C-alpha cells in the first residue's frame, strides 16, 4: 500500500495543473535543502510521504462521510452519488475560506432529558 501511494503521488505531482502538484512544489521549496552542486533539492521523498498522507486523509474523510450518509438512509432507498474530491473546495480550504464538515450526532447515542 505504501509503495502504491508513493507511485500515485509521483504520478500526481507530474501533472501540470493539479492542486497536489502545487502543494508539492510549495513544500519542496520550504522543507527541502537546495544542493548548489547538483542544482536540485534534497529530501523530496519526505514531501512525497507527506502528500501521500494528505491524500489518504482525504480518501478517509470522503469514505467516512459517505458511510455516515448511507447508514441514515432507510432500507431500499437509492443511495446518492458518492462525494468526490473537489479542487475548488480544496482551494477555499487552503485560503481559509472553507468551513469544515460537521458531523451530526451518531444515532446510537442515547441522551436523557435533563432533570
């Protein structure tokens, strides 16, 4: 799984107009040291690992949100389309304009009325 995610990140960061590639470029300049002799940044693999972790977190949030939505549907109801990664939402989040998804209370928690 780890190797697969590294290959996914290497593929994604080579795409020209991708949000993950922009994050990679920003982090490489910020986190990696520049070797004057080779004219390259060293330590790029740590940034690749960080991007892989962010992608995994995004996948987990999308799957968890879909699972919570499906658990609330009555049996026999046609499920809605799954949530997908939206670059515009990601861009708003990076600029501080995005409000995080708030989960509703779990249906298996029982609350007693106050005395």
